[in-house]
């Protein structure tokens, strides 16, 4: 048998080595490595135009961006934030670490985003915000969530870590709610190695966020305790390079994803996320739900692993089932039954720009055999 290279669930997009070296050469002349340098400014304006949003603030990573977003909005201390447990732990941790209490809303069966019809029943007089997640790049029902939020005067902060470049009827995923967070982690559709950003339309947030991520400094003085969340020039330069190729990378992801849809679509017991009309997807992930299929999710994962193909149970476990949360009264997964069921049956298959169509065919063969 021929030795096959291992196929991981994701593979970071990188520019040519020389392109990156050329990009950072001037930093060796200027010795300006961080604190809002030229690469930082260039990436920020590239993102403002690409994401079609008035304000972009860059951060060290997406997680701290979420924490700073919560801090910048001046929500009442100790308030409750309605969110979902079907996400990466970062979403729930950010709420807790910023001093708020997560309240878990269930997700929808078809696209795994927050079920807006469940929000009002979870509200109390302490509810101060909603933090939904655009899971796998599937955009939440932003109209319905926006309406509930408006009716009750709540802020909406989207975890848009999976939604870079997604558009709904021409509207950028960055433009929903009060603030949207994007992650530029190495495994995301667009990366700066580590990095993240907040996008928002209220420009009065910009000086507050700039100060929050730079120790709260205001000249020599500090009027509040800020942290350090600045993106360095080397990371921003990686972003500038990757931005030049992001549309090509998404187009290549699309070819691989469409092959998966062609081969796995309509198979009994296998559920794929429906591709919606009017949505320009970024093909960030390839989630497959095994529900009544001839093999369980675990069996499929093991069969793939035998052939060096690393699929991932993502998201599993639910955040409210992690040891640090599951025993807190009201937190556990027993009330979010749809989320629990999906977390127990979903597998994300390898998907990245350089994944060959032949590899997709081989992966599907193993699953279907
Ligand atoms: C990646 C991710 C984050 C965290 O972003 P980092 O840049 O890794 O800090 C948060 N939420 C979701 C849904 C993510 O996928």
C-alpha cells in the first residue's frame, strides 16, 4: 500500500515565503514593531473595505477581542448574557471572564445557530445582552435576533469567528448587531497567525477600544485599568499578505466543499448544512451530522483515522458540559437538547484551500463504503 500523507482537518493558509519577507523588510529599517504601526494601519483599512464596515479594531486574538467588546459596552456588572453552548469555549469563557453570567439558549436543527424563538423565555431583569454565534459560517437569523434585542433594549455581540467574508444578500456578516468579533487564528479562513478584530458601526467605541487594548493609557495618565491586546506589526504583515489571496483561497475551498456536497448529499442518515440562496459562503468548515447512519460518528472518525485522515468532533462537548460549567445550577446541557444532540453526532471533515478533490473523493469513499 502507498504511504499517504496525513490529512488534517484544517491547514493554515500562508503566502509565499518571499512575499512575507518582502512585506516585513521595511520593519527592519524602521524598528517599529508594534503600537499601531504601518502594517497595522494598512491591514485595518484593507479589512474595513473588505468587510464593508465603518470601524475595525485589531487585537492580539479573537478571544481577547470578545472580552474587550463586552467591557467597552458598559453593560451592568453581573448581568446575564444569552448565548448558545454550541460554540468554541471562547464564547462562554469571554462572558464569564468579563464578569457576566451566560444563559444558554438552544440552537436550530438546520444551521446550528441560536434559536431566536427561545430567547424571550430566558430573559430576566438581569439580561443585558445577547451573544449569538455564526456557527461554521452559517449566519444567525439576525433579523429575528435584532428584533428581540430592540424590543428589550439589549446589546447584540456576534461571535463571527467563523464568518469571515460571508455575505447575506450582499450584506457583510460584519455589519450585524452592535459588535462582531472575527478571529484570525491560524486555522481560520483568513489568518494573521494569531489575531482578531472587532467590527462595529458606532465610531465612539473606537477610542475606548484603542485605549482598552493599550493598558487604558491616555497620554501619561490612565482613567481605567486597561489590558494589552495589541496586534504586532509582524502579525499584521502576515494579514496584509493573506488578504491578497483570501478570495482565491475561498474559491478553492468552495471546489472541495462542493465535491463533498455532491458525494454526501442525499445519503440516508447523513445531514449536511443546507447552502442557502443569497448567501455567499466562506466554506470555513465541512460539518456532517450522522443521524441514523449505518455507522456512528465515532466509527466514521475511527475509520478515517486509520487512513491518516483527521476529522474532528467540533463542537464537542458543548461548552455548558465542560467540567468548569456543567455542575453550576441551570448551566448543564439538559435544557439545550438540540445542541446536545448535534454535538453528539457532528463530525467536521477536512476542508482547506489546498485540499485536493481526489482527497475529498477518498474521504467520502471511506465514509460511504
Ligand atoms: C476561533 C474561535 C474563537 C477564538 O478566537 P481566537 O482568535 O483563537 O482567540 C472564538 N469563537 C469561535 C467560535 C472560534 O471558532
